[in-house]
């Protein structure tokens, strides 16, 4: 039996699968061209036998058929970020040890020297799609590895998360049930395709269900609004930064344009935010503009999605709901004992979506799991009124100051309610007196040089004294990774360390 994803595509053969700027492609096109890619990759072999192949291809038709072609040939796809500099690409290549690299013609100059230095062949994605007689496509078991995704991590170099075909299938099936995906769904995709969010939550969820995935080569706020205004997009998923930019574009538009844009977003049956904490102000503004209350969920590369607010039902700001279908989630203390409702704890997850291993890191893999198979996420949360609220990363967003554990995300949420603050990142700097000195980096809506002083007074009225930032800096912008998430180790560099 072939992969279930492929089997299902055959049932939707005449339906539209992918829409891109250069054209529209059916599921039949997807099967035919990915079969061609697989044939060329096999080049006379029976099976790639889990050989790794790096992908440096922008979001689009070439990317989709390349990914499917690697899978159908029995290979393991290693998507790379097209925005990464050569040094970052070199790290992935060295770590993954691929047998080849597939690159888009526009990106050959980015990868050519790196590949030549390592004696690796570079295959052009467009050439792989040129039709030839198809060979017999091998049977690929779902227990086999399908993809290695590199996590950004909070410390150390990124690690490759190995996902099997069964992991991916389980992730998609869980989201299908929870968010009621169906073959009539039409989703817009502009997120990077080297992360779970874009690959699984959007692209593969649409293709698993016979829906349509419309791919934009890059994000442009006005272009997204204009596309939504046609009122045929049923789902939209993005990160908080994107929603903020959409809101800013909406504010700059005239009344007639705003009305058309908001009407288009209102026509969606679901809009989702994830990959970073969603500011309450963003959620409220989006709902005020579009009538859509964003659905927040929680997941990570190693587990896919684990928690989600309900499709139907109350979605409380700052909460991420409950365990998705097929998933087990629990909170434990430092001794790995279950905590009571209302008490903070470390999130642990178990289920068929959870990855098997970090590529080439057996010790880190072993340390990531409990003896009874729970994955240790490193994130802290609390269950309140039956729903999970994420407190943040144990190593980054959970600070200990003056003997008190506090959430950086909580402080950020308060500061972001100030009308003159556009963005905020709270970090803890090592301090001889406090343990962690609470510091906040602010991006201002204006140019008020007194903003830091005003914010400190503002925070004192809304936070316990030990939660008020000792330092507040106004900066031009916050450092971000390729998914738009603020990188807090970089934020720390804004502040001077404590003197011994």
C-alpha cells in the first residue's frame, strides 16, 4: 500500500489542489508530477531507503511536488529556510548529511558553493518536474521517517526533529477532527515551509482533506487583505506578527477598503493564530474589525499541535483550550508529580503525533522523554477553569526574581495594553540581588522619549512590585526568527549585565 496521503489524493483527482500565481493544479496534476519527481530521484533504484534530501525551494508548486516526490520515492525531506544565510544552510547540510540538494533555479547561487565543497549534487526543482515515463513507485511504510525539521531552540544549535509518515498522518487527522476540515475548504498560505505550522497545519491538512491550498510566494498585508476580500477563503492561519501587520494596514486604508477587507475576513469559517503568544489587544482588534475571534492553539515541532481552543465554544484570551483528539497532556512539578488545577506546571505530551528522535542526538532524545514515554516540552502552563494557559518557556519566559517565579508573557501582556506600545519583549538578565532582573524592550508607536518612564508608572499600577521591569528600553525593532517569533537571547543583548 502506498502512503495514505497519496491514496486520498487519488479520490480527489479532479478537484483543485494548489493555486499559485502561475496557475491552478488538480490532485491529478499533483500525483502525476510528483510521480515524475520520484522517478527522477530514484534514477533506476528501487527505493531511496530513507536517504535524506535537502530542499531549498520557495513556497509554490515546485515545493509541493518536490516534497511529495521525495516521499513517494522513499526519501526523507529536509526543508531549509530560503531566508537563511549560507552559514545557517551549511549547518543543516553538515548535520543532516543528505545525499543531494534540490534547489529552485533562483536559489542555485545560494547553495552551489556549499554543495560543491561537500561533493553533493544539486538538482534543479524545475528540471525534476519535466515529464518522463514513470517507474514503479515503491511502497513506503508509514513507520518510516518522512521529514527532518530543524528547531530554532532557545540555547545551543538547532536540532533536527525526525517525523515519521505516521506522525504526520496523526497530526493531520487530529486537526481534521478538531477544526472540521473538509474538501470544500480553501486556505491561504504565505508562511515559511520549513516549519510544522505551514507544512502540516496548512498545506498537508488541506491536501489530506481534498481542499484547496492557495500559496502566496511571500507575505504582503495588502495582498492578503485583497485576496480575503473575494470571500472564497474559508480558513486563514498566521502568526501574531502577521495579524498585527494586517491590522496596521487596515488602519491605513480608507473606509470603503476597510469595509471590503473586513467583509472578506468575516466570510472565513475559522481564523487561527499560533507559533507565538497572541497579545490580547491583537485578538480584540481583529474581532472588532472582522467579527472573527481568533482561535489560539499550542504546539511545537516535536509534537505538532497538542492543545487548541474549541472550534465551537468559548475562546478566552490568553488560553489555548484543551488536548486535541488523540493527545494526552499533563502538567507536572519539578519532581514529575502531577500538579493540581490552578497550580503552574511543566507541560508533558504523549500521543501518536510525537516525534521519535532528534537526528544524530541519542542523548538529547533520551533526555527529552520520561521513562513512561511522555515528551518534556520545556514549557510551563496552568489549568484554570478547565483550560490551559501557557506561561512560557522554562528557560526563557519563566523568570525567578526575588524568590518569585513569574511569567514574562504576563508582563508583556500588561505592557502591550498601553496605547503607545506596538511590541514588547520581557527578559530576565542575571542579577546578583534579584536572580533575574526583569527587563523590557519596547517598540514604540510614536517617538516619545519619556515612554520608558511612563510605562514604568503604568506597570506599577497593574503589576506586583517584583514584576515591574527594572529597565525599559525603547528600541527600533525586536530581533525575530524566520517564523516572525521574537528571539529572546538576542533581546538580552540590548541590556548591560549586572556588575559583580
